[in-house]
C-alpha cells in the first residue's frame, strides 16, 4: 500500500477518481464535527450519509477521521439526537 499524500501534492487541475481516503484532504476545513458520545445512540445515520467515509464505527463507538473529513456538516444535520456539533477548527 502506498503512503497517503496530501491534497496539495496533486497536480493542478487534477480530478481524483479514487476515494478521498487515499488522499489526506481534511487540512482545509474551517469547522469540524465533534461527537458527544453520551448523546450518541449509534444509529449510524452519520456513517451512512458521510460523503467522504470519514465517520468510523469500530463496533462500540462512532468517531471521526479528521484526516479526510472536510467539515461539510452533513453528519450533524442527519443526526436525529443532535449528538454531533460543528465547532470551529482551532
């Protein structure tokens, strides 16, 4: 398996035809999702709707892989119990 590259390493005008998990693309985000584990009911709607496959389910808890999350907020919008908050990056 090859080493993961940053999106900045891609040539100008590149249209990636692969999943975002092959390129670290989360470093330009302005808001990031934070999951409140106490409120999370593990319905996995965030996992289903995430367009970048950044939501991780390990069988016990839901987390976010920030290397690939673009901060779109879809996960937070789809969460039926509002367990995901979008917070400013740094």
